[in-house]
C-alpha cells in the first residue's frame, strides 16, 4: 500500500482518476482591436490556446470572459471554434463572466454550456454599433480642401471629411441589421428555453448586472469559477491555467508599436472607447 501511495504521487494530477481536471482559458480584452501591450482577441491568436485546452482525460474547459466586445466576425469565429472543439472532445464548457461580458464578449460567453457571473458583472448589450466623427466644417475653417478620386460610386461611403448622405447611412443600417440578426439567432439557439422577458428589450443593446441578467435567462447562475466548479467536480478538483503563448521579440513586449505609432494609437483609443461604454 505504501508503494502504491508513493507511485500515485508521481503521476501528474490530471491523470489521477480521483483528481478531475478543468483546463482554464482566459479570454480577456477587446475583440479584434488591441493596444501595444495588450494584443486583441482574434481567432488566429486564440485558436492555438483553445486547442491546447481541449484535450482528452479532462472533466471540462472553463472560460474566463472579460471583454467589452469588438469585431463581430472575430467573435463568431472564436465562438465557432470553441463549440467545434467541445463537440469533437465531448467536453462541457463553463463560462465565467468577470467585469464585463457584453456585445462580442457576450457572444463569446454563449459558447458555454452554462454561463455564470458575479452579481456586479455587466452582461448583455446584444446589439451592433458604429461610431465616428464628421470633420466637414472643421476642415473648411482650417482652409483645407478635401480631394477624393474613386473608381466606384460607393468607394468613399461615410467619408468623415464629406457631408453625410442618407443613402450611405441606410446602407450601413442594413448591414448592421444583418449582423444583429446573426447575433440574435445565436443567442436564441444557445439560450433556448432559458430566455425570459420581452425580446424587444432583450435585443435592444441594453446591458444588465449579473443578477438582472440571471432574471432574464442570459446566464445560468451567480457564482465564481472555483466555487461553482468545486460543487460540480468535488474538492479534489484541479484547475489548470492554459497560458497564452507570448513568444519573443520587442514587438511582443510592446516596443514594436513605435514603428506603427499612429495605428497603435488609434487601436488604443478604440479599445478605450469600448471599455468606457460600460463605465470601465
């Protein structure tokens, strides 16, 4: 018996039948846009991380989501990859919302078989937004002449230095309606039988606290990762963090951004604006 006990301690915890393992992936940040020191969440970068998380001989995968949203396409691609891996390995996925899982962040959260949040988490914002500025009068006052030459009558659509055209706005709204429709369909599918209340309000782009989101069926419970998973898998549960690969080089450390300062600055502003929408 003593030999067996010593031998069992030499076996990695994830391979011991009495120690169920849950791999943890952190999906933190804006989706598709980032800053020099915080890379964006994209399918390209998140894909390898997810593939390392979904393996045999584990009890589940837990996703920690903290995102104000961003690119609808990248949200859909990441969501799709999570669901494909869950089906391939037949492993349940549990999502835990941190400060915010809104807009594209909630799109990611819907990849979970069950979604949990803190009472004060911000959840929802099932909508689509496009924002910008108009500089028509500003450049006129500065004596600047705008010169644009295109091949294709719609190539300069929504140019911020030209007067806004209603037909351009209508085109944008039609595109947004398509994206919003895809978002609503996904939520209906993933939360089938759980949603409560008026869909007009549910899909209006409004967001709620964790407790309010629970009342509307957008999440399955109030709770944090350790406590929820220990209730499901017992006190011998092993949580294994799957870290993102940082790689090497100055760009990974943020120094490479100096070569792309204008683009990096705009990305940082856009990222800040996404968080600011939720008071963060």
